[in-house]
C-alpha cells in the first residue's frame, strides 16, 4: 500500500483517515466538495486534493489513477443518488487490484441476518421518512450503494459503524459479522477509531469481502466478550 485516495476527505471521518494514512507513510490523495477544501488547510502540501463532488465520475477517475487503496465515506445526503453515484464511480474507476474500503452505518445489511436494536429501527423508519420527504437525505440510496458493492467480485470491505462519539483513540475497534452479536451491544465507537479501522482494513486480508459491524474495543460489551474469551 503506497498511495491511497480518500473520497470525502473533508468530513470528520475523512480528516481522521488522512492523518492516520499519513502516519503510515502513505501518499494521500483526496476528493471533497470544492467549498470544503478550506477545512483541509492544515494538511498543506502533505495531501493532493481533487476538488469536486464525490459522484463526479471525471474527478474520481483522475483521483484514483495509480491508487492502491481507496477509502470512501458513503453519505446519503440529498435525494439524487449521491451515495450510489459515489460508489459506482469508485467501482468503475479504481485500479483493478485496488483495495476498496467503504464506510456506512449498522443499518446496512449484507445478508439480512442482522438483528438491529429497536432504537436504530425506529430511527431509520422515522428519520428516513422525514429526511426523504424534506429531500434532505435518502437512506435507501446508501442501501443501494452497498448492494452494488456486495455484488462485485473485487477486494472490497464495507465497514459498518455504530453510533459515534468524539474523544481520544481507544484502539482498533472489534467487529462482528452481524448486528445483534452481543459483542456489539454497547453501540458506541470513537470516530477516530472508526477511521483507524477503515485504514487498517486496507491491509488486512481477513476483511476482504466482509461487512464488519464495529464497536469500540473499550466499551462494556467488547470488554465482556474479551473477558469471556479469556475465561474460555
Ligand atoms: N454520524 C454517525 O453517528 C454515524 C454512525 C454510524 C456510521 N456513520 C457513517 O460514518 C461515515 C461518516 O459520517 P459522519 O456522520 O461522521 O460524517 P463526516 O465524517 O463529517 O462526513 C460527512 C461527509 O458528508 C459530506 N456532506 C455533508 N453534507 C453534504 C451534502 N449536502 N452533499 C454532499 N456531501 C455532503 C461531507 O462533505 P463536506 O466536508 O464537503 O461537507 C463529508 O464528506 C458515513 O459513512 C456514515 O454513514 C455515521
């Protein structure tokens, strides 16, 4: 892994990923909306920016040239298929052997075997409907984006984040294949550690074609699971 592109680099997750990728010695390329480039001023010449909307296929094509890894922040903003357009542009223009890592939330399901907490189900039902009505966001768009990724025989990972919080890193989150696994029940991850997991996924072959649902490694549910393992 030498050169990575971060699609949506100006957001909170994107900026954390940029810091972590630079720490690892990667060359960092990024795409963000033109109006957001100022948020990245502190990186100066340490990153190469391609300003543009993340579903702009021409911008993505140029940015992904020569990249071994692509970290994509999938967001469901608007009702014009922004997440699907972003994912499709990445899938179409990434180098054939590039590692592709996408972010989303627990509400995405790969095989329908997740058991979502009632609060999340209620949030998706209520927020999803209101957001779509107000044309503010479309959660189904993120679902469709993920469906297209899952269908491909490429080296992808779709990282599904729990509820997020700010704060110093606690370490690499733990993960499970399905929401509903007791290890995840604390439903809390530091955003910096979400970013850590995304960057880690670039070089972990065990995560290829997986959709890990993550939780902070220091949360009560993760600690309880680790304790049980130690007893065993
Ligand atoms: N927030 C949570 O609690 C939560 C929970 C679980 C999973 N996740 C996942 O974590 C990832 C990062 O989410 P986040 O909430 O932490 O946000 P974030 O990192 O701050 O990223 C938000 C992204 O959305 C872009 N954006 C904002 N408004 C937009 C608009 N109107 N049109 C197009 N792009 C827009 C931002 O670009 P600009 O910089 O240009 O504004 C930025 O790239 C997402 O994949 C999300 O699904 C979030």
